C-alpha cells in the first residue's frame, strides 16, 4: 500500500485524464481544413509567392479563410473556390488536382504561361473556370469544351480548341511529330 502514495496521479483519475486528452485531440483535429486541400494549397502558395503575402495563417480555412480561397462549412472544411484573379501571378500553374471539392477556379488577369494545364479537366464538381487574359497557349482539352455544366472563360490567351481545324501546331509539337515520323520510318526499315 506504500507504493500507491508515491504515484503522483491518483490511480482512479488516470482513465478520466486519458479520456480528456483523447477528447482534446479529437476536437483539435475536427477544426482543421482537410489535409489533402492543405497540402495542395501550400503547393499553390509556394509556386506563387504573391499569394502567400496575405496568408500567413497556418490553416487556409480556419479561423478565417485566406482572402483568395472559399471554404465550405464541413467540420474539416474543404476548399471549394480559388479566387486568384488579378494577383499579378507569373509562371506555370502547379497541379492542384487533389483539391477535388473545387467548384470555382479563377486565375484570370494574371500572367500564366506555357501550355494549357491539362489537370484542370480533372475536377468532378467544377462549375466555373476562368483563365481569361493570361499568356496561355496550346489546346483546350475536349472534356472541358464538352462539359455543359461548366462556365468556361478563356478569352485573351493564345489558345486553340480541339475542333478548330486551323489550330496551328507549335514549333515544339511540329518537331515532336517530325521526330516521331522519322523514328517510325527507321523502325519499319529495320524490320524489313
Ligand atoms: C470546432 O468547430 C465546432 C463547429 O464548427 C465549434 O462548435 C467548436 O467550438 C470548435 N472547437 C474549437 C476547439 O475550436
Ligand atoms: C490582406 O487581406 C486583407 C483582407 O482581405 C486586406 O485588407 C489587406 O490589405 C491584405 N493585405 C495585403 C498585404 O495584401
Ligand atoms: C508584378 O510582378 C512582377 C514580377 O513578376 C513585379 O516586378 C511587379 O512589381 C509586380 N507588380 C505589382 C503591381 O505587384
Ligand atoms: C506574355 O508573355 C510575353 C513573353 O513572355 C511577355 O512579353 C508579355 O508581357 C506577357 N503578357 C502578359 C499579359 O503578361
Ligand atoms: C510574364 O511571364 C513571362 C515569363 O515568365 C515574363 O517573361 C514576363 O515578364 C511576365 N510579364 C509580366 C507582365 O509579369
């Protein structure tokens, strides 16, 4: 019986304490943004430092969302909109397709460059995609063009649509095609 007196926490309180600790950790987790969305939004922030300037808070949705995201009201909120128009962003859009709750993606009036970001055709709930007035080139995926539920705004780029028969091949695409033909011809000659 002497041994029990040495124990700093009375034995009968241990289950109560454990329960309280468990409860604390559960409530703490409940009020954080979905970790997949956090990872993807962190990627977007690191690609475009101009966005990060105004989002010093660790969690993108809680307690107050970043000025350029919209979140839903789930216990673990999902990000449902990226409102990144007019942010002076330059460069290539990083693949954030894991944010699959997105309904609105707006990167209009920036300086996004290079080919059309094909991952943008992967969002199952997308209602609005606005990439107007950037510096994008290449071909818009058919699945986006054909999505009747999508409000698609792409004016002010150098994009072409896949049913456009005057869609010019870029120099890179032309070289790729030529290289492919040469390789095929070589293979056929070797086989013969
Ligand atoms: C967690 O969120 C719920 C509902 O959104 C709220 O009622 C509760 O007070 C929050 N808990 C903490 C620890 O912020
Ligand atoms: C950050 O956002 C808040 C509200 O959205 C705005 O008032 C503030 O001027 C912004 N700060 C910067 C540095 O962009
Ligand atoms: C926009 O970004 C460029 C660099 O990409 C920078 O030189 C310029 O100052 C920025 N403009 C504004 C208004 O922040
Ligand atoms: C588009 O890219 C070209 C060449 O990289 C650049 O000179 C031009 O300023 C860009 N347009 C916009 C709107 O940023
Ligand atoms: C747009 O991006 C291109 C390539 O990154 C860069 O050369 C150009 O200066 C940018 N234009 C503006 C207005 O930031």
